[in-house]
């Protein structure tokens, strides 16, 4: 079993199987995670997908994890923060899998708003 795989009755954590999965996630979520395929390939970070169990092919939340088990960023579509329920699941998973969540909360933004092109330079790790 994958070290970060985790699920309950409603949500699950998946690891992308191919670089194309990460690129598709970025396109579906309207974020820049697709540009980090090389970092993932080099082992500098890992990308995880949080999905609803009944819709595991549909993008929901993208999670960045560094080799020291520190979680970098947690965002949904258009870099929206996860809902309280989604964060509860992520905390549950982090506790079970030994992941360290960020000390500061994510910036909230409604999922149906367009992103500001200048605010996202730092998403998913280092500035590009």
C-alpha cells in the first residue's frame, strides 16, 4: 500500500500515476501544479490528490508534500481553500500518516472566482 494512501467513507487520497496526471490536475484546478512535474520526478516534492470516493476521477483538492513530510500547500479549484469538512479529512489523514500541516491557514477564496495572475507566483513550492 502506498505510504500516503488514505480514505474514509467520503474522501480518499491518491498519488498521481503519471506526469500527465499532474498536468491534468493543474488544468482542471486552474493552478500551476502541472509545472512541477520535474520536481516530482526528481523527488523534491510529491503531489497528492484528494478526491470524493464516489468521484475519484474528478479533481477536488491538490496537496503538496515535501520529503520531510511537511505539507506545503493545500488548494482546490482556482486555489480556493478546502472546506472545513475537507480540512477535517486532511487533518485526519495527516495524523494517521505522520504528515506535518502548515502552521498558517490557507487564504480563502471562493471556488468560482477567477485567480489574480500575480498572487500565485509561490504556489506549490518555490517561485517559478
